[in-house]
């Protein structure tokens, strides 16, 4: 019996090794502290490290490309990567991606220049030019609720906040933790401020996302997260 058990353990160990594989992922260099470019030039951040640890927990590794959000989102939709670590679950994305259970929920805010006394809440945005990052939850949110006189979609929130400080736009809709991180990094805390209560209806429930129908990878990710 001991001999049979030993053989079964050896077979099992070979099977586990055979199953180990590298999952292809991609993430953004400019979404601190969740996803960002590290000092070594590689992508890092809370969501990136969480994905690494989740896959390691089920015996797999992960490789990362780095790119702008709207580009890597399309890569996942086309099946060119297998998972993205930082995707807010929204109605607009349900037909494109499948999602793990959420691992983090964060709320959105409005950022304005400190010399702007007219905007304090969502209701004050009706005549505003609003900057967002293209394809982000904030972009979808602004379109869903038909906010502002004009919505300007940019390649990054860094560009949006810099443009706001330069008086190109009236407001930026953004996730609040990200706003505070970027304002600090870009030295814009003296020029810009987050105003009002958390935006009603704007809660980013961050998940890992896979291409719709990729149930195998989704199961691995949910198991690793749990």
C-alpha cells in the first residue's frame, strides 16, 4: 500500500508541474497605487501584485505587458492577453468580459481648480467641460448620466489633471484615491482639489477580468483570490 501511495504522489507531482503555465496579462503605468510603472521599469502596484499572488496560489505565474488602458482593454477583448488585473465591473462591460468576485471597492469624485467656486456636486456639472480617461469607468459614468456640456476623453488621467490645472477643462471625474495619488505625484495639490460627497452611482468594484467565455481562467483566478 505504501508503494502504491508513493507512486500516486509522484504521478500527482508530475501532473501539477505539467499544469503550471504562464498567464498573459497587461496593465497600466499610470494608475497609482493600484497599477503603475516601478523604479525598475516594470509594472507594479496593488492590483498587479495581487494578481501575481493569486495565480501563484494555484500554481501558475503571470507575465505583464504595459500599455494605456483603452489599448489593453481591447487586447483582452480580442483574446491577445488572458487577464487584466484592474477592471471595474460596469454594465457597459458585461457583454465583453467575465469578472472575478470584487477585491476592492472605491468611489469616484470631482476634481476642480481651487479658484472654481461654482462646482461642488454632480448637479453643478451641467455646463462644464469634463475631462476623463478614455474607456475608464469615469468615462462610462459621465456618458451614462449625460453629464456636462462636453466630455473630453484623454489617454490618461495625468493628462486630464494637467489640463485642468492649465484651465483647459472645468472638472475631472476620477476615482478619488487615484486623484489624490496623481495630484501629489504631479505637484498639483496647490492648484486642484477634490470637491463634494462621493459621486452617486460611481463605485468602482475592481475585479480581475477575462475575455467573455474564458471559464477556465476565471475559475483559476477566483480560486486564487479566495
